[in-house]
C-alpha cells in the first residue's frame, strides 16, 4: 500500500468544499465575491477558471515565498496532517 499525501489532501479538500459550499461552483462564486479589490486573488481565480495550472502554481509559489509559508506548514495548521 502506497501512502500518497496528495490523494489524502485532495480528499480532505473536496470534503471541506462539500461541507462548506456544497459544490466547487458555489465556492468559486463565494470566492469571487470575497476577492473584492484584491488583484492577486482575482488573478488566481481567473487562472483557475481558465485551467492555467502552470501560472496558478507560480502565483502560489510567489505567495508562499513572500509570506514564508510552506505546503507542509499549511497541512499541519489547517488540515491537521503531518
């Protein structure tokens, strides 16, 4: 049996979206309203809507670097995973 943290993370995120928003479309609508005048969030949502995962990943890397975040730290803090 292989342990794949990406699969577990994807399942947890899908569960959180389902519980909070009901669907990804509902989440995207809420996020668009929340974005307001935040150009970074608006850009990320637009990239997601257009399926531009390469540029979306670059935005994520830039934010992590700027804010001194790590994927592992986020998993620990918000999803309770180590």
